[in-house]
C-alpha cells in the first residue's frame, strides 16, 4: 500500500456520500468500539471499508506494531533527545518497565509512595504551615505540560471528588494570572507548588519569585515550609533553596505534556485525594493495556490515529475541532492542543527529511456554547473541519432534562454535519412556511448545508476518574500512532526554543533600546513600548 495509493483513495473518498457510508451496518460495527466506559463511534469518518482496510495495511507495512512494542519496551524512541518514552510506567506501578534497558519501576513505586504520603500529610494536617496551621489552599505554578494536565484533571474531577482544599493555577508570566490565583488567599495557610521539568522556564521562575515575595511579606523570610518543587532537575531546585524533603522528581523519560501521571499531578493528589488519582491511573493503565494488546483493526487508539492521519494527509483537512459537551471538560481542547500540536507539529521526519504534512491544528470549545459561536463555520464554510464530539451519558443527574438536551445537541450536530440540508429540502421548508418564488430564489442558497462533513463521537458512561483516565491515555496513544504515521518524533519540541531566545534578547532591548540587528517591525514596536512605558 503506497503513500500515493492512499492519497488517490483520499481523493475519491472526498466525493463519497457520508450518509450512505454511515447507513452501512457492517461498516458501523467495524468502526464502533466500547471499552473502559467509553463508547467510540468512528463511523462518521469519510472513508469506506476498503479505505479502512487500506489504512490498516499501511499501518502494518510501516511497522506500527513494532513501534508500539518499542514504546512499551522503553527503547529510546525520542531519538533527537536519546530518551525512552515511558509515562505509562507511572500509572502501572505493578509492572516492571525498563528505560533503555534500565529497570525503573522500583523508583516509580518509591516516588509514587512519597507523593501519596505527602498528599495524605497535607490533607490530614500533619504537614502544615510554618505556624502549625493546616494548609487550606495550594497554588500550582507551572506552564505548558507542567500546567495543562493538572488543571484539566482538577476541573474535570473536583466536582465529584469534593474537596476542602482550594487549588489554583498560575501559568502565564503576565502578572494578572498570578494575582488572580493568589486573590483572597491567606499566605499563612497557602502551599506553593512549583512545577517545572527543566526548572529553567522563565514564566514559572518569575511567578515563583513573585509568589515567594507574597509569602514572605506575611510569614517572614523562612518560607520553606510553604514551598514544594516538582522537577526532573533536582540539582536546580536545591540551588533555588527548596528543602530536599519538599522536592519530588520525575525522570527524563516523562515528557512534559505526558507528565500529569508523575509528581506533576501532586497538586491534584492533594486536592482531590490520592484515591481519586489512583482510580484515574487505573483507568489509564487499562487503556494502555488495550492499546498494547488489541489487534490493529479492533484497537480504538489505532483506528482513531488512522482516521486522524487520513483526515489530514489524504483528505487535506487542516484542522480538527474538539467539542466537549461538559463544562467540566472545558479545558480539554487546550490540553489536546498542546498534546497534539507540540507532539506532531513537525517539519521533518525522524530521518531529518521534510514532511509534506504533519499534525493538524487542534482547537475547540465546550458545547453547546460553541454552537452559538463557530459552528456556523463548521457547517457552511468551504473549509471542512472534522469534529471530535465528547459527551457524558450520565452526568448532572440533579438536572436530567438539561443533561438530556445537552446530549441531544451533541448528537444533532454530528447528524447535521453528516447529512446537511439539500436545496430541495430548503425550498420545501420555505414553501411550507409561505415563501414566494422570489424570496426562495434569493434566500434558499444561504440555507443549504452541504453535509458530508466527518466527525467522531466519544460517549463516556459517566465522568468517573477511571473513564477519564482511560480517555486521557487514549488521547496520548493516538498522538503516538499519528506521529508514527507521519514519521515524525512526537516527543521533542525544538520548535518552542527560538522564540524563547529572542524574548530574552528583546527583554533586554525593552530596557536599553533596540539592538541594531532587530528588524524594522520589532524596532518600531520596541520604541513604541518604551515610550508608552516611560
Ligand atoms: O516551551 C514548551 C515547554 O518546554 C513544554 O514542552 C513544557 O511542557 C513547558 O515548556 C514547561 O516546561 P518546564 O516543565 O520545563 O517548565
């Protein structure tokens, strides 16, 4: 199955009838899977069964099964950094994993036990503030992978876990973010968790500095009892003055955007309780097992990855919208944006050769709000955007009617994208409403929906920690599968470095005036900012 065969298949699939494809019961059965409290429906993908078979063959031919085995066996598949990729080890403490041949599971178990003991200590008050008060609030400082995962987990699971401990997050260096996180908190009963894999990230270190000034103004210079560091660079946390018993490390084989399973998730462990987090890990471990063991054709992760690749590369759809129909999953689009775009937004393959396509733009917002914002574009723009719907079957059971209507809306949008509304239907509707020929001729084209727009649907039984963990692991592994199909390294992120270097130069320019090598546009803006701020 050559690449050009698949591109040719994509071209003919573009003109296939999605309503016809969706109505086929055999195809429907092949493209729907229920596992770990999640019902995956991929049947609204714009591909025939023959296309699906071709994709499966392609996956086999490019060695997806071997790549999957290499991932789990701890080979250094992050080749540009010479690292294994083993975040799965963090949620499977009972299994022995090896990173580049070295056993890691004893260290995983020890680290996990230390974080759990610390979380219990904060929750029961035995780990307390300088003056002996229990901690009532945690401020989690970190950015990117050191922020988005815990933030999402907290928002998703806090309502059902119930928690007496306030947890706030500060990522952005823009001062409003930390100010909002600290607002109304009493420094004497606040624990600051500083999370940074490298412990060099400007935003995080500056926010830490500001948070420590806030603490010290209230409790005096010794703020060590109020500080925790989580990092893969413990020597830097030591240099920054953190107490050794307040430093939790994680290893280089945990990528930032996959790190919520490590001590990076400590703030959630404290706020939601270790049991909730253990249940989330168990759900993720179950999804790991499915991904690792199921044959490609029955593997939800593989099917999702193949369809993601097909949409971007064979059908040339440049973005994917993620629409969770649940307030508690509001942050999912942002989380997936980092997970997928930092992983697969690459210009070269593992051999350093240019790729013609890599991961799509991932974006989205919660439904039903999004329906009243950008769904117009999803339904009628000439640019087709595949949509991923996520909904929860049983949720908010104190308000069953509105929950049911939420679900009805999610299903309705998927159906509308598939079938659209033809000119004949529009004319019939208008005529039935009494419109005359002239207004039908003028207005009908605006009311036509082309349909034939693909989507996928993930229905969770309920938003339990287990189901949520399974879904997150599904997303992580899908990113890996797609990366393999594009041939890129999904585990580095060199593309974020250039801007960081220039930002530090420009910060100096803002203080002393533009350097001679700045371009005209930057010079003008630097001068404008200097003059406005002087
Ligand atoms: O700038 C991108 C990035 O390196 C992400 O990959 C990472 O998750 C984030 O910054 C934060 O990095 P750190 O955890 O080292 O502070």
